């Protein structure tokens, strides 16, 4: 990792800055060293790659993923083409179409989470130039090392790290785009991971994620049962309820023979807003906000009938009539 990258990494739990200690340099790269948080917790840098995995005692699902992939890097790279082949799809075309949804420009800062052997990483790298920045991370050190050797020298400055998708070790609002394919269903806390993706992405930035999920209308078919017998992950639900409230312009599509989903969205801030104060024409009147925020107690059916007659006679709306009457009565009783 480059010395200048140290300030982009933060403590994955507290998000406070880390200090760096260098034991060995290779050219511009810190080859061996340490990143440390304020409490002295150590995140080693080994062969130029920092390991920011948190927590130390991983959730059993994340621990399983780490050891499962750690022993299968070469096999994964050799056989992964099958996922696309079985569905009669061209892997590069599909991967490029997912990456298209990020709307990258060559100067973007991009994070790919769970990069694996770098099959998407190399396509993302091609779209970025020397003024962009690409961060590639995975929980398996073997995967990250393989990815780095696959990419070799690319024109975009690239940083590799080992870490847990549920606790991202990056500054708030640093990236223009965050991407992850084929891993979400393995994360121990998908909700947390999606919220971390939003935290590290600029407002207006793009996020794209995808993984296995058989569409509901195919779940009872032989087609689905055959696929799910070998890979039960095909029966995973799309984590729609875990999408953060900050997501805007959310799009969902099924890809790779229609058995994987891809979800992309733009990052906003907090809840969406709308024109809640627009006057609504008609006898009820008021606005969406007065109807929600201005509710008082109910009245008797006789009183309601009388009011309806009164507003019909006056040619006003229920909202205007009630607002004036309640306001006048309250002022009178308050003596103001
Ligand atoms: C099926 S592979 C997908 C790799 C790559 N994205 C691709 O499309 O070929 C899943 C990857 O997710 C990584 N992974 C699983 N759990 C993770 C976690 N909690 N944090 C980061 N990476 C994780 C694994 O190490 C593995 O490399």
C-alpha cells in the first residue's frame, strides 16, 4: 500500500483515524508494517496488503467464508466460468453490463467489495484512468493476493486490502461508486454491509450489488429445484428490506439466466422527501402534511354531519373550516 493511502483507512469499528508504522518499503509501497488505532489495536500490513479484518473473532458465517475461499482460490478461478456457461451467458458481457450501472468515469474512486480473483476488478480497472482510484478488498487474503497478481500493472492507482464487508475500514463519503457481486448472501450481516456501503459513498454516488436469487415465480419449477440442489443459495431472498433508506432510483433486475439479481441505486441522504405542503383541491382540502401531522381527536357522527353541511354552504374545504374554527376556539380559551 502507498503511504498516502493510510489516511483513507479508518478503524473499522470506531471509524477513527489510524496511525502507520513502516517496517519495510518496496519502491513507493509500504511492504511490511502496521496500522494502529488509538487503543493500540494492530492491523498488520503484509506483502503490501493491510489486513483490516474486524472483529478479531469473526461471526461464524464470515469465518466460514474466509476459510472456505482461502483454500479454493485456484479452483474458484478455474471453474467459475461454469456459472455463466450453464445459463448460456457470456461472462464478460454480463459483468460489463453490471459495471455499466455504476456510470463510471475515469476519475472516479471505486471500491469493489469481495473482489475474489478479480474477474470484475479487471473490467472496472479498464474504465478508470491515472486520476481515478480503485480499492479492492476481500475477507480472504489468498483471494486478494490472486486478484493483485491478475491485475498486474494497470493505469489506475489500485489499493488492495483484506477486510470484512460488514465493517468497512474506509472514511465516510470517500467513494464515487461501490460494487459487489456474488458475495452478499455470504455476509453475516447484509443490512450492516449495505449501510456501510452507503456510509463510504458520496451523496449522488452509485452502488451496485448482485447475487443468486431465484425469482419467486420460478421457485416451484424443476428448473429451480435442479439448480438449488447443488447450490441452495439460489433460494436466498433478495435483501430488499435491508436496503438503506438513503437509496434513491433503485433498480432491480434478474440476470445470468434470470437466477441472479442485480440491484443498483444512487446514494441520497436520509429519508426521501416530497411536496407534502401542496394544497389538495376538493371538499376534504388540506395537504398531505396537515392530514398526517395535524390530526386532532374524532367528533360525534352528528357533529361531523353538521360540519359537512356547513362547509357545503360556505363553499370551503373541511381542512380550512376546521383549521379556522379550532384556531379561534383555542385563542379564545387562551385569552390571546
Ligand atoms: C463467490 S465469490 C465472488 C468473487 C467475485 N466477486 C466474483 O464475482 O467472482 C465470494 C467472495 O466473497 C468473499 N467474502 C465472503 N464473505 C465476505 C465478507 N464478510 N467480507 C468480504 N468478503 C467476503 C469471499 O472470500 C469470496 O472471494
